[in-house]
C-alpha cells in the first residue's frame, strides 16, 4: 500500500514540478553538492568519520550483506529469464545499486565494468535535467547504450530504474546485458565494419522507455524492428527489468525494516568506507613511486572493405604511468596515447576508468566492496582527442575491447612489480590475454530466421603466469571474472556452425620460468545456413600483452578459413575429415583430410564480412596469457609435462627453453635434465656473445629515429601521440637526444588523415 501511495505522491509531485531529491533539492543540486563537499574535504560526502558504522557495526554489516546478497541473487535469478547463451551461459550481465546522485553503493558479480558506465548514464540524465523533462517518476524505466553518454560499446544495453520512498528518490538500480546484435552494418554485437557512429547500430541515448513498470508500446515496436535477433533482445530486456525490480523491492524492504534515515546514512558511509578501504589496500600492497610501461595493438585496415578514408594500417598506443602516492592516492596517466581513428576500437573515459575497476576487483581489491569509493581515491589523466577520449561524436566504438584489454596490461605489470617487491609473489600476474578471436557474423540461420551470432568462447582465454606458478589455461577473460567458454551444444543451438573439434592450442602461452595459460581453438563448420557471413577479430601482427621479468608475451593470432570444401562428399563416403587441432600452423594438418577451392592462412586477424557456404570451415583461435621469468629457469619436469599435455611443440622446447628432448617407444616426450643443464649453459654464453651495451644499441636506434626509418604504421602512431601531447613529444626528444629541428608530424605521412585533426564535439 505504501508503494502505491508513493506512486500517487510522486505523480502529484511531478505535476507540481517539485524537486524529487533529498531535503527539497533537485537531483542536479544534490550532484553538485556531492562533488563540491567530496572535493573540498577529501572525504566522500564530507564524512570524516563513519558514525553509523561506528555506533552500529553489526547493523551496518547486516544491511551490506542484505544488499550485496540481494544484487547477486537478482543476477543469478534474472539470467534464467534470458534465452541468449551470452547471458545464460557466460553470465554477461550485472546489476548495481546507486545513490540518488548516481554513485555506486554495491554491485553484483558479472561484467562489473558497468558499475561506472551505468552511473555515468544516470549522471547524464541528472545533468541534463531529466527531472524536468521527460520527468523521473516511480515505475519509470530508462534505457541507454550510447557510448558518448556512458557505455563501453553499443551492445551493452542498460536498463535503469529509479527507487522512490514516499515521493522522494532514494536511489537507482541499473542492469546491463551484452546482447547478440544491435542492428549495426555488420551482424553481431561487436562488428569490425563500423568506422563511425552511424555504422555502430541502434543507439539509445538515456531514453525513458516505460512507465508504471510497463514498457511503452512504441519502444517495443521500434527496438524489435532495429535488431536482427528479436527474441533474444526481448528476453534480455526482461532479464534486466526482472533483476532491477527484484533489487528495488529489496531496497524498499530494507527501508521498511531499518528506516529511511538509516538507509540514507548507510549508502553514504559505505562509499566513504570503500574509499578508505581502497587507500588501505594501496598502502599495504604497493610501494610509493612511479611505474611506467606501455602496450600496443595492430589496426590493419589498409586492405579491408571500409570507406577509403579508413583504409589505413596503424597501431594503437597506450603509454601508461602509474603513480602510487604516500597518502594512498592512486593515479594513472595515459599521456602520449595516440589519436582516435576511423575504426571500431575507440573508447571513452568511462570505459577505460570503469574497466580498470574490473581489473582491480581481480587484484588490488578482490572482495565484495566494489563501489565508487575507489574511484574517489583515484585520479585518471586521459588525453583529450586520443583513442580513449575522442573529441568527435562521430567515433565508432563497436569493438572497444580490442585495445582496452591490452591497455590495462601495463597496469597489471605495474601492480605485479609492486607485489613482487613487497613479497606477495602469489599475487603477481604477468598480464592477461588479448581476448580474441571473436567469431561473429550472421545471415539466415538453420531455422530459416534472420540472425546474428557472437560466440562468447572468448570468455575463456589463458591467464598470465604468476611468480610462483603457471597461468590457468583457457579459463578466464579480464572483462568477466566468472568467464566460461560455454557448452558446445548450446552454441550449436544458437549458431548454424557445427563443432568439428575443440582443443588446447600449443605455443599460445607466453614462455617463461612460469608459462602463461594456454589458449585453445574450435573448428567450426557452417551447416544449414543461407547468405551467411562471418569475420575475424583479434590481434595478428603484434603481441599486445607483454610478459614480465623475462617472460615472453603470448602468441599473436592468425586466421584459418576454408571455402568450397569437399567435406560433404567425404562424409557421405565415410572418409576422414578435419577434426583435430591445427596444432602446428607451419605444418598444417587440416588440408590432409580435405580439398578446398580456397584456403586462407595469414596474420590478417581482423577482417570484414566474408560469405561462407555450407561445409566451409572457420577456425576460432582463442589466445593465451603472457609468461613470467627467464624460460631457461623453467624446471625440465614442467617442460616435459607441457610437451605431453599438448601445451608446447618440441622444437620450441629446444629453441626457447634449451631442453634436450627425446621420445620413448610409446610416443611420450622425455626431457633429459643433465643434458638440458649443459645446453642452457651454452645458451647463456651465446646470449653474452650476441649482446651489445645498451648505450651502443641506443645510438643505433637513435640514428634510425633521426632518419625516420620506422614503418609508416609506427610513424603514424607516434605522430598522433606527438600532436596530442607536447610533454610526451618533449620527453621523447630528450630521451633520444634528438636534434632541435627534428620533428614528426601527421602532415608528412602519405596516409588518409580525414577526421584525424581535432573536431569539436557538436554535442
């Protein structure tokens, strides 16, 4: 009865134009006040003490436990509504509770990058006076997937619901799922083809899509006509609404039990508590100082089917400086990152900052206290005009993860150096795999429906090695701590692609004293489809995730596809067909059991749409993690296990690890410890013979820089970095002791530069 009364009171309040915030304030006033008091005092909401927690610690923890347990329960319950295997199998959803000002209070498990993105969307509504127009009332439902407002890429769809108590807004709850298709120019959720916003698909800019807990008819019609996978879209939306309403009911029940004032005190204090907890973790686990490292990824667009101004091979650049301050403040500076581009891999500030908390929840703050407190204890410097802070609203973001994951790799390494120095060896992580390949495409599926696919096998990549053990193989993805490759049978229901094999991929893990986790591969055969297209998505020319302390990076990618095969005839004649793994691409095995009109094997691991007919083959190769430590220090017994378990090819055991390998009559590999020790001593001598003094090497590199001998991709990348940052340019010039007159600009490069200059955002 009280909830119905609240709705009536809220409707009347809206008619009168009364503010819905606390103490008669508008939400914009509350947001401004919160920013000011938090900035001026250095404490969230100005809370220099935690009176509620200190006076009632058990009651405080009880409320937290109810909220945390409730949001996790809502996620686990709601995902059973979904039909999409992306949600049901992989758990690609998340729910978060917010304050009225849109600061996160508590979040569920899952894709918790959206703690920040949904908060940014709510703040957008607050700052743009949604309270007055279109109005915010009890029972309203809002939707957002606009990256320029608050999102990573358009396929992450937000459902946001306000929570009222007696006519006053006491919070928000947001739910997000990764959908299979968003109606982009290419089918699938994260298309490669888009090079601008107008190719990225259906985009909803914080729109009110329902009232009185009911979706609007016009929204239902429009949204379902805008995507290829209607039934999945509908059930995903019901999933999000169900979870949001479960959490809203939970909050209202807690308010009834504890009182609204206690709830208000709690949501303020738990964020300040989170801020203090993060600072304590930084002081305990890290060492004050500056940590600098970098990562890169290839963007090979020169020969793709994209507009002429986007046909450019370039590199994305993430120079990263992590500063740990004495007072526990944590600062990340990306100064020197290069320009955004006409491709699908641009990011926004909220994507990079929110994504860092996904990472942090797996390393620095691995607990359930994930809220905006950590954000208030941190500082981010994101250069305007760069790929992670575009200055143009036209940018495409459909596959922002292509470099986001690798751009976090330097932060992993910075943290791991801290852990190693502190003696927390088990916390060290050499980095994470580049989470690709993404099998995507669409057409007419096996049921005769217009359809799209997005295999989320990439939820299970290799994990980086630690300082005490190997990384876990084919197990996780940084963007979802609960990653799962999913059941083959489920994917075959969703996709007209039969599995011919699923295997560990040898040599994908970075070598080291401890190797990274191995990747794996799935060989898929098109069956029952019409007008079917697919494409490849991943790093191919560059290893984007370095190893640590002598460890090697993980292997980069390649593509294998076969068209016009004779597999149908071979099946009818009961002849062998490709089923095993492509274990050694230098010595292909698939071709031994089939003929094909066209077979493609190359390092171009990013492609636009290619037509596939029935019985054509597509190899989905998932990456491994980087390694830790000098490979010559790896125990021979571990190398032997790697050989026999399919993680390592024999010639690399000899070439990289210095192992002396034989096989017994049963085919098992044996590593001779004594001979291996002797061979390693020889390798160390060879290293010394080949080595040159660092100063001598730098002089030779300096001459190359002065003469601009680098490839056009490298020069284009650095020219973009120099144009955006005078500081980075000056540091580069000073470090290499370059002549005063030396410069590198975009104008001197013979590449398309349309849109590369700064364009002010028209919004």
